């Protein structure tokens, strides 16, 4: 089977003036379609840099990234943006919701700006918000929602376009245990039920174990790969 994500000898060096900060060095790995992969490592190990590169949000200094058979380097900025919008759903630690829009509008606008052909599938939207436990909160603005509810809205926004890849950067970083477990379960559901490939960056070793595979990072490189449990206890909202 062709990997859905392939990183080959990936390197990224940040430059500010004369100072160079090597954030990623010679990172090579691949992810099969439908896998759930966690990426763990201490602060400063290069996890977020890898996240931005895989999401096409920044360019590598060296090496290449192939997503679903397409080399990012072969795309111009417009093509890269199109690919990102059509194939990748992003979930961030800071929920990044639009503050002046209701939760429901935040989800719908994500669909509209993604450039999908065809109208929003309302039945799918209803299913998503139902399983996320936010169907009664859609008229509320983000400031009227708890952190856990905001992250669930952000997950609905990421999944509404039915992306084949879900990239989550510390998705439980701002949440209590109850909401963290719920977010992890939802990511696992997106992987199992919606057959999405999930990459989750976390510095929480326990959260990482729900994945099929765990990549360990340190000093900008991958230092080890281990099997995850691939399981999480059932959660009720
Ligand atoms: P992590 O997500 O594991 O905490 P990062 O990818 O954020 O790691 O950072 C890796 C290294 O790159 C760190 O040394 C960090 O200080 C540096 N770094 C990250 N972003 C920038 C930037 N925009 N400019 C300069 N250095 C950066």
C-alpha cells in the first residue's frame, strides 16, 4: 500500500539574522493510510515544526514530503493551499475559533472556505455535533463555551470537510482530564469510524499510547518508534 504521508530526510533550520536554529534534522518516516500515529518528545524537540511542515504551512529547508503521492515541492503556493484544504484537517492546542461567530457558524464557514464541491452535508454535520456532544451549544459564541466545548467545536470544524488526514498539535494541552479523554476518544473515532489517518503531537506519554504507533523525537530527530496500544476506554459525555 502506498503511504499517505512520506517524510524523507526532512530538515528545517530557522534563521533570524545571522543566527541559525536547526529545528529538524534528517527526519524520515512514513504513515500508512488509516494509521493513528502519535509524535512525542520534550519541548523544543521539533514536534511543532514537523506539524507545520506536514501540513504544508511552512517549507522544509531540506528533504521532501509526499502526501498521498504528491510531492509538496512540486506544488506552487495556490496548489499547496488547495491540497491542504481538501485533504487535511487541523486541530490546534489553542482552539482558534472565530470569536464573533457562533459555534455552528464556525463549523459551517470551515466547510465554505475549504472549496469543497457541493453543499454541506447537514446529516453528517448533525452526526458530528451529536457524537461530540455539542448539538445544544451551536448558537453560542466561543466565549460562552468551556475550553472542552471549544475544542469539540474545533474538532467538528476540522472533520467537517471529511479530510483524509487529521493533524492535531497538542489537542489536549489546554484541557482537564475529562475533556482530554473525550478529545482522545474522538480522534480515535475519526480514525476508526471515518477511516482518517491521524497524526497527534503530544508531550503527554499516556495520551500517546492510544495510537497504533508512537514516534519519539529529541533534538530535531526521531529517536525511536514503538507500538501503541491502539485503544482507549469508552467515554460518555
Ligand atoms: P516542540 O514543538 O517540540 O516544542 P518546536 O518545533 O516548536 O519544538 O521547536 C524546535 C526548535 O526550533 C526549538 O529550538 C525552537 O526554539 C526553535 N524554533 C521553533 N520555531 C522557531 C522560529 N519561528 N524561529 C526560530 N526558532 C524556532
